[in-house]
């Protein structure tokens, strides 16, 4: 089994953890932005399914 040769410093560990946590914030911001654009009808390049029941009733 592979074993690291040297102990990782606390600074490196904390930096890696901060980058990992920051990815969640960026993804949430993008999802919120995309949701807002879909609701306003300004979404471009995003395909989402329409409910077929609404179209058949009209």
C-alpha cells in the first residue's frame, strides 16, 4: 500500500480544504443564476423539458 513519505503541513491541508469548500459556493451561484434566467425566459443554450400535459390540455 502507498504511504506518503512526509507529513502534509497544516497550511497545505487547510488550503486544499478551502479550495474544495469554495467549489460548492461557485456551483451554487451558477445554479441560482441559471434558475433565474430560466424563470425569466432569458436562458440561452439551456434545454429543459416542457410538461406534455399542459400542451395537450390547451
